[in-house]
């Protein structure tokens, strides 16, 4: 006899939900038979607002798209504008951008460490990693003036050159993180209960993954080597030496292993960037923003973020204001169509862990 | 190399879809095809199944108010050949109807729901609740160009005086009088 | 004895002292400001040493932290959550967008002034407010509680019609239980 | 007459001591947690402030009469088991109502609280409460097995079913039961991890999964009652373990030292582990802890 299905509302006010969204679960016993994502709690109509601003003013709204890691969004926009206009970026600015993106990636992964373990009940990890994330935010603050919102990577280059002694500080921070990551391994990855809770849970099928629009660490966790930094290289990633880790399995555990390795690769990239960074200009000056018109046409640029592929599609009608901007967030696919598929058959206890593992970030869904 | 690849793709597409207009002016890894809206599903399916464009990178809708048309853009990425293809089509702005395509890529379902809500594009055969992002929305589709968000916000929401101009905000706040907050609430709107 | 005015005052002082040093914040990240809450709660800034700690459900919480802009859809849920909280309860408006709309002043979907809809005890300005600012905001709230001036919930109850009228103007489809506690 | 008065006053004193000690332990738990997590942490008396604040909440909504049962039953359970467990040996200020067979009675009474909570949680109508209490009862089935096995082993080995009897055995032989029947001790300590329901066995409250479980709809005074009864119950459990396995305590200092040492086992373990799922938790309790319980029974039967 089948048990009667009950409906469980996970969110919008729920400590286990990642951000402000809701998942409606149809539950039989402990097993989910149907999951529906409901979003829209964070819809600010950014793209509509950007149409009312000029090309540079629109840029200031960008970092609010997804707060844990705003820099890839800025990077996508800047690159899309540069593609459309044909504007060259100085070599040094490219290196600084990569430095910025990788620092942001590390910061977001520190937040992920906290979220993934918080969803499983290991709060010590979150306290450590989110606390350590402050050291990265300190670097951001020194470089850009903001902890969370940087508005640093803008069309034509970057906004400010590295302060004196900044490179040393970055290297020292990297040394610190290399030491700390060993502690994280001891606490998290060597923990048998963590393995028991994550192995075989939230499986994304490998053969369907590309078709379903899965990107980023989640796709790499299925064993498919796909990284925009390698496939569609931007800035100076093709001159840097790093490995794209993959793991077979497609469950939370293999995604966690992929992310664990990626933090280490980020440290490696940052060290190389500091070493290879040339001197020179950092900014190819744009004209007066109020008179700065982009040629008619459209462009699409995409960047690898921690959640996967994020992209910015911009359309210009030849005026000083965007005709249309449209942001593509990885969570747009991961948190709706993918999450609804992955949650079917899962245990209620694992919903939060699965959501964290899929990198759900509601503000980039509804923008 | 990239040039040959692009020409190969154009040849294959033109062989099957004669009326597709290509745009091959880009210096980077990108190709554009403009087709009629009836052809879009079969072209997308052809690109996905035959040409290796497995990954739907993005889909977007642009409102060309002056021309009376809505433009749908699909951005496809081939993991094998490392190239992007844009498929674009135009819809009549007053009666935008399109075929439902979420059987090609499941994530198109989400995009279609968003376009239906934000631009009023009707997808025949799309099975989803009407509301996606907005709740109890009574105005026109908000992302259309003729919807003025600033005027709507001005009309609907209460604005705190003091930011109409770019003067010193502190002074404006200090000199603020004549606003219609009741006495008890003044304490909380300092 | 308890009706005696002086002893009531002493009871008030003790109760306010306890309320001041035990602030349970509802875990509801209503907007992008939620990103600075984890740093505030974790090791460097450690709000728990001030007695600030997270609460999982509205029934247990004392403070509703509105972390940033409220869309109309969220506003409905926030009102619901606020009315479920137990008296005495406080609201902290967090970020510029709760004060005057911030950078969303022309958005069709976000409210611009929070205190029209909910009684705000403390505003923290900035976008994004740093954890130090958040802690300072909690400090202000503590000061107000100790002085007995953090009576937003009382104002809300007394002027319910005014608040309701404002809320219903934004939320056309009002299907919610009436506020009765 | 005078004896009754002494007993009543003593009971009140015992309750106060249990409340204060339990609350302080809770605060120390938070402090130690904070230190492990690289932060300063709240003061050790933070839990007193929290309970005082909860008690001074002006309103406390309830969803029907049955909701009172949850906190009330929990409190009743705590107080009843407190009165049975001897706090100090040879001290008239801490009376206990022990009798022959009180161990068996205690086994029953410790289940009573969660059952009352189940009644209350059902009334609230919050699905998280219902799921939480189901999880709690399921997990109880898990840890009751090693716990009962350990106690039965003690009963068989020493031919007594009263706590005082077991304490007398330890006083006579001069060795603690944790040395003379180590398997029972190990099984009982493993069961204690479940009883405290700290991580990895915090499936009942599991914030990221089911908000705060049975307590979801309880605010203000209800939560106050639950927190206080939880503190008292923690003290009861620790004292019981000290009485059973560590020879009891002659004065309050020794009691505090012994109970705190025991308390550190679940606290420190909880800091480094991920939460189990309910079925994994039950499986764990039916694994090694039950095995040690069976060994304890074997030891009791053979020797």
C-alpha cells in the first residue's frame, strides 16, 4: 500500500535553504516523489534597470547578481562590451583580472565549505572556512575598497593598479590557505560520516548531464572534463598551467572532491599570475560615459564561476544605453530543472546538502 | 582552421535549411543564423543531434519596439568543435506565438516560462503555471520596452523624500517637511 | 507586590537586560545582505559573544533582520513571518535599499521604504554594510532595548490599520490570517 | 512531618542545583564549541540570560491544549527522574525516592518525555515538528538497545535493580563499575551520545533539514520550559552515569568533576562530526554499541 503523499514546503524562511527561494516537496514517508522550485523572491528586474542606465552605470548593478562571487559577472559584462566594441585590454589588466577571478573563486569555495558542512551539521567547518574567507576579503578591500562588491573589472581593463606590496600579501595569504586546507581535509574529507552522508546522494547522470545544461564543477563531478577556462579560454588562462580535476560518480562526494582540488588549483594559478605579471598600463580609457555609444549588434561572453558557466548577453542599438542585457547564471539551470530531477527519490534529510552541492544561488535565477 | 570549420557548418546547415541566413562576419568563434520562427525547432534539433551543439548556453529575448518585433536568440555551444552558434528569429510583437521546445533541452522550459511572463511570448504547448517570478502581477509584461518601470515605481511605492536631486543628502533629510507620515511613524522614519 | 510601580520598574530593568543580551536573529536571508551575516556570525567578528545567535523558526526569534531590498513577493512572506514572531520583537533594516530604495529606486518589484510596512527599530546603512556596521547596529538595538525604546511591535499593534492599508496597497491578493497575538 | 518538610525542601534544592549545573554546562558547551571554532564565544552564563529572556516574552502562542503537553511532559520527566537518581551519597539534603526496581522505572520514565513531546508536536500542525519527533522516537529505538543491554547486564551481574544497590556494590568492592564491567560502560557511554543528541546524532533538531524539529512552533515560555527541562535532564543523565559507573560522589565538587568529564565526551565528539541520517544513526546504535552490550551480558552471565 502506498503511503499518502504530504507536501512539505522548504522555504522561503528555512535555515536549510540557500538564499531566498522555496522548494515544494511531495513526500511519501522520507522519500521525495516530486519537487518543484519556486523562485521570484529576489526579482529586482536588473536587466530592465540596466536599460535605463548608460553602459557604465549599468556596470554598477552587476555585482548584485550573485553576491557570493560577483567578479565573474563583472568579467562577463566587461568582456562582452569589449567584444562588441573591439576594445583591446592591456596585458597587465588581463593578469590582474585573472588574479581577481581566482581570489573570488577561492572566497566562494570557502563559503561553499561552510554551506555544505552546515547543511550536514558540521558547524566547525563553516566557522573556520568563513572566518578564513575574511583574509581573502581583506585583499579585496585593499585592492578595490569593497569587501563584497568590488566593481573592479570594468570595460577596458581594471579600475586600479595593485598597491605596493600587494603581491607579497597575496602570496602570504596563499601560504596560509595551503596550511589551512590540510586542516579542512582532516575535518571534512577524512570524516567517515561525511563520506557516508555524501556518497551516492544527489546523483547527476553522466550521459544526460551535457544535454541537461549541467556546467562547472557539477559536470566535472560527473567525470566530464569541461571548463570554460580551457575550452573557450579568456584573458590569459591559456598561458597558465593548471589542471581541471574530474571525478566519476556524479554524487555530492565527487563534486566535493572536485571543488577541493579546484581550490588548490586556484592557489597554483594565483602564484603563477603573480610571477608572470608584466608591468604596463592597466586601463584602456573609455570615452565620457554619457556619450559612450556602443556599435549596433550583440555579444555574448561567458566565464567560469564556482557554480559553473555564467554569461552575459548584451544587445546594443547603437545608443549610449543598452538595448537589452541578459545574464545567464548557472543556477538558472541547476536550481530549477536539474534540482527538480535530482531531488526525486532523494531523502528529505539530504535536500539541503544537495542544494548546496549544486551551487544553488537564487539571485542569479530571477535577477 | 576556425574558418574552415565555420564554412563546414554553414554548408551543412544550408543544405538542410535553405532559407537560413548566415552571418559570418565575426573574427572570433561565433556564427549567426537567422531563420523564420517555424524552422527554429527543427534547426535547433538538427544542430543538437547532427552537428554536436549539445550545450544550450543561453537563450534570450530582445524587444525591438520601433520595428514592432520581438527577437528570440538561442546561443549554442559545441563542446566538440569549441564554437558558438547563434540562432535568431523574429516574432510579431503584437501576437508573439512560438512552438514549445522544452523537449529539445529541458532547461528551455525555464527560459520559456520567463519569456512568457516577462515579454508575453506565448509558447503553444508549454505546460507550466502562469506565474514564475512575479506574483499577482496586473500590469503588462514588464520587460517590454513600452513598460516604464520608473513611472510604475513612482506610482506604486512610497518614496522617501530627499533623493530627487543630487544635493547634499544630509541637508535634504534635515530640511524634510511636509511629508505625509503620521506622527507615530515619524519616530521610525528618521 | 508585582503591581507596585517601583518593583515593576526593577522587573523591567532585569527583563530588558536579559532581552538585550540575548538576541536571537531569525535565519531568513531576504536579500543580498545575507552574504555578510555568515562573516558576522563566524570566527573573526563572532556576534555570539554579544549574545546574538541564529534562530531557526519565527516562533523562537526576537529579531527580524531584513537583509536588503524586499520584493513584493518577499514582503508578503516577511509580514507573515513578522506576525508569527513572539512579542517583544524587533526589526532591523539592513542596507540602503531598506531605507530609501538604494540602487533599486526605479524597480517595479521592490519596496523602497521599509518603515511604511513594518516598524523598524534600527537601520543599518551601507551597501553592503560591513560586519562591523552590523555589530554596531546590534549595539544600537541593545541600547534601545535597555532604555525600553525598542517598542516597534507595540506601535505595530496599535496602528495596525495604517500598516495594513500600506501593505494591502502593495499586495493585491491578500490571503493571510489576521494579526491576533 | 518534619521529614516530609525536609524532603520537599531538599527536592527543591536538588532541582535548583540541577538547573544551575545543567545550564552552566550548556553555557560551557557553547564556550568550548566557540574556542574550538576559533572564536571568543558567549559568556558561560549565556544560557541563563537566554532562558530569562524566553521566560519574559510577553506572548506565547499555542495551537491547542495538546501543545502544552510537550514541554510539560518533558519537565515532568526531568523532575521525576531527578528525584529517583541519588545526587550525593550520604547527604540528607539531597533526598531520593529510590526503591527496589527504580532502574527499571527509570528506563520507562526516560521514554516518557519524548512521547509527551510527540503529542504536543502533533498539535502544532507544523510538518517539521512531526518529522522531528518521528526521527526522535526512531533514534530512541536505536540507543535504547545498548542502554538496556548495559543496564540488564549490571542487574544480572550484581543481582540488584536499584541504583543505590549498585552504588553499594561499588562502595564495598572499592572499584568502580566502569572497571569491573567495562563492556557495559562502553555500551552505556555510546548510548549516551544518542541520549544527548548532539552531533552526529542531532537528527531531532537538525536545523538545516527540519528547522528545529519538535520545537519549531514553541516560542517564549514553551521554549523556556523545554530548555530548562533539557538542562535538568542533562544533569540527571550525567549524575546517573556517575552513580552507576563511577561510584557516585561524596560531595558536590567530586560530582561536578566527574559529570563534567563525562559531559565532555558527547560535546567534543559533536564538534568534529557531520550529522547522521536517522536510519544511519539507528544502524550505528545497533552495531558496535549493541555488540558491547551483548558482551556485557555475556560477562555478567559467565562471571
